[in-house]
């Protein structure tokens, strides 16, 4: 068993990031809804617990509250933002709304005798995002950090190993924030860090073998990083018992279907390509709402897999490349659904297989890439740019029709080509085009046009849970714009998305 931290989700926007930062410290962690019961916590036997942020005020009746008995288990607890307020409220402290709120970068002063801040500077910038604050400490606690506006920017009860911070150490804007989390893990929880992808690969291969036995597995293969790594892991575990089904739903990028087929034909796996463009587009006629698109595509994927399973004979398991952000973003407990994923929220009630296998379900994107390298996957697959399961369907605003998809395919290819020519393809983590549902007036060759507006999107990120818009040089954007307008019929206006995540998501839908 790995040393484990539990992250209890109160609905905050950075909750995945907290978990990711813990794993960066080589400590395994899982995210659970705040309603988790005491018995389940005892069963999981965590070395520490982290309460996340959240959008509510703890003193309201309908605000989320965990079982106060969690704080009496003797397990170290760190409360972040809403988490510190939830801890203070549960233990008899006072949480109120101050005269002035704190948002953004804030000068903060630390008591470096506190284990969280040991070995760190006595002051620095922290990232604040709160309306309420702890105005009265619970019994046995002391303040160990403050700002000009917040007297309790952090608190501790050393004897009970209970700690709280009003700011967000998990975001890079907080100076030494990762070091603070590492201090909690090592100095408070006593962890050494035993979580590596090499160990994960060995353990997961053995687990897959035991679960599958002599059964057959059908893999939903998209050719993206997640499904490719999933295929490699399954191939290593069960070899010829695996059949990979690649469904070309007509929403792939330019030439992508052929590229995926060529890459996987060279593997020693059973590979089946299903050309189902007409089928998928037929289901999407008249559909404009993003969540409905995802649900429809997800269900149709399952239906296709069921049919292909019957063709290849008895199939016992369906494998999917679901990863941890998919699970969290699709909703944990009462947490908000950021967006459902076709391999999580889109699953219908009835699936014609014995069981679903998701060997990457507990991994973040960069961990999946690490695992791919451990398995010996080629860099061209491991470093492949993320591509959503519904494909271009969610980069086509409004109704998804072949005409718009073909326009988008060509425009997207040109944008990616210009990024590569400029040598920016390794420094920009994700970049793509979105065709909007808006037409605008233009002029080409002295004639009036009324064509689509295309949006270009490019971001830099370390974990895909937060992202900043990429500062692409103007000359590169100009080259892409000129080529797209001249080479792609149907587009006469191009805009560049300069919104970070949050408040936006990376994808438009």
C-alpha cells in the first residue's frame, strides 16, 4: 500500500490542482467528496487529509460540512481557503465577512516556527481568493500567518496536527506554496514519498492480468495520449487478448484517422477501424448544446463498441483511457460538473460488457505521459497534443455539420502547421482552432462576403488544470491568419482567445 493523502472536495476551483501538487511530491492521493464517512476514512487509512476551498460561506445552513469527527481521528489535517474556515467553524471558532475582501496576489507574513513554513522566508506573496475569514480562533489554535487585512492567514494546533491556510498554496502565484505543501506532507504527516510511475506500471500490469484472466478486452482507442498509453499497458499485460477498436466518428483532425491507423497497425494487437462519420453526424443533427453533444457522442461510442464486440466474438471487458481529471470534472459528490467527459458522464445505463477497465483512472495527464515513457512508447505518441473524446464536435460551436467540420479541419491544420514552423510546438502545450456559429461581413476581391468567424486558442500549462494563454508572436498569428483566409473557403474573420483557465476552460465547449 502506498502512503496516502485524502483530498476532501468542498467544491473549490483548484481541487484537482491540490491533488496534483501532492503527487508532484511523490505522495499518492485521491479526491473524495466532503460527505465521506468516518468508516470509509478509517478503511483508507490516510496519513493526512486536506480540506479544499469552496464557493460557500460556512455559517450558512446549506453550506457543505464534513463530519466534525474527522478532526478527532488524530490524522493530520490541512484546511485550504474554505477548508480553514470549515475547520474553524466545526471547532467553535468564528468565521465572518470582513469589511474588505482579498483577491489575488497578497503580501503575507509567516511564523517560520510553524512546520508549514519551516525553512521558508518570513514573508512573501500568497494567492488569496476569499470573501470570509477566520475572525475568532478555535480553542487550542494560534495564528501563524497574517496579511494587512487578514489577521489569521494561517492557524495551527500543533498538538492535534491541525493546520489551516486562508490562501492557496497549490497555485504557482503563491511563493513557496509547493514547499509549504511538502512541509505538511513530510514534517507534519511524516511521509517520505513512495509514488512513482515505474512502480505503478508493475502493479497495474499484474492487477490487469488477475482481473482479466483468460478473458478478452476491447479497447476504445482514439489515438490520443490516454488511449495510446492504455493500449500499451494492456498489451504488456494481456497481449493478444486485446482488441483495439478505433472509431473514426468524422470529427477527427485533418488526416488523423489515417495517421492513427498507420501507427497502431505496427503494434502486435488486434486493430479494427470503424468509419462511422455518417452515423455520428446523423445523431448530432439539430444539436447545439455542448453537454448534449458530449452525451450523444459518448453513448454512440458505446453502441459502436457493442456492435464491434459481437463481430470479433466473445468480449468480456471494455477498456477506456479515462484519467483522473475526467472523473473529477464530471463531478464528485455535490461538486459542480465542469464538463462531462464522453468516457465518464456520457456512459449509458446499459453497457453490453461484463465490466469496464480503466487502468489510468487515477492518473493525471502528466503522469500518463510518464507511464507511457516507462512502457517504452514512442515520443510521437507520448507527447501527442491533447484532443477531446468528442473531437472537433466541441470545437464547432452550434450544430455540427460536415461543411463546418471540413472548414475547421483545414483551418486547424494550417494553424498547427504555422506553430510548428515557428518552432513553438514544444513550448505551447495545446493549440487549436474553433469555428464559431457567428458569421460576419467581410470583403474579398472587392466583393462582400458573409462567412464564419474562426477563433484560435493556444495555452501554456504544466498540468492542464490551470492554463495561461500563449503569447504567440504577432507575425506567427498573422501568417496563420493570412493563410487561413486565403486557403480555406468559408472564413473571413479570425480572432485570438486571450483568456486563461480559470476563468475559462481550455476547450470552448
